[in-house]
């Protein structure tokens, strides 16, 4: 009976529109570049990622889109942009499960707390082979996280694009890679719905402390 009442109120919230609490800009902390074998990895934390409006949107049954953009800054214009990582998060109110979807994976979580633990902290984000970095340069990992709250219809329209193999970083012209998802989102907004219909979006940017490849691997120059 409790589940029935909860389902009723969630559906009512979806129908009438969810009153979202204020949410500040996203804060990215504790960016930790490290080496694992021959690869550069990164860990980071986003405190409060699912607090406020973002968590409420998920619990209401509406989808949330997350874009994670990563680049390596070597100074003096030396940068390496990595493929965008796009995630669609949703809550199945009938199964009482949270679903994470991306181009490469689909994963279910039994609770919002379990989803939070998967994201915070992210301990082993694979970036690129270490051999692609100039060992003489000092590098910084740059993270840009963007969360977009959409309606049910908007989320369904974007799902095929989000998970499709054709909209990958490798297929984007070089001049689009720095802004990546932002440009494509604007294009899709104009195709599918009015910009005013996007419910809300939140962003956070941060850089890691500077490091050299040799510092991470223990190798001497």
C-alpha cells in the first residue's frame, strides 16, 4: 500500500510539474590524476550532485542528462580534448530502480544512495595512454560537468541521440570539440523543442593540480 501511495504522488508530481528547490552551481573537488599500468586515470568528487533539484527530478520519474568533458592542459596552448562522456539517468517508479545509460553501458541501482556512491567519488576514470603525453610538460586535468533536467518527452527524444554510436566525438568536426555537447544540444533543441522548454541546467568546472608523467609513474627523466 505504501508503494501505491508513493507511486500516486510521484505521478501527480510529473503531471502537475515538480516544484524544484534551488540548486547552486556544481562543485568539483579532489581531482586526482594517477597512473595505472600504461594509462592515465583520474578520480574526482562532486559533493551534492544529486541534492536539490537534480535529485528531486530523478525521484519524480523525469530523466536527467549528464555530460562529462575532460581535457589535458599542457600550457602554452598544448591541450588534448578527450571524447565526451554522456549519461542518461532515470528512475523507474514501478520497479523502484535507478537506471544509468551511456553509449557503452547500462547499469541499474537499487536506491538513490547506491547511485550517489557510484558517482562520489569516481575513483577510476580512464583518460588516455600515458605515451600520448609529453613527459617534459607539466599537465593539468580539466573537468567540465554539465547536468540538464528535461521533461519526459524531451528525454525520450534525446535518448536515441545520446546512446547512438553515430554521435561520437570522433565524428565531430575539430572546431566543435571544445564545446562539444553544448553545440549539439543547441542543434537538437532547435529540432525537437523550444529552448524555453528545458527545465534547468547546472555546470561545474575545475582543474587538477599540475603534474608530470614521471611524477605519476615514478620514472626519472
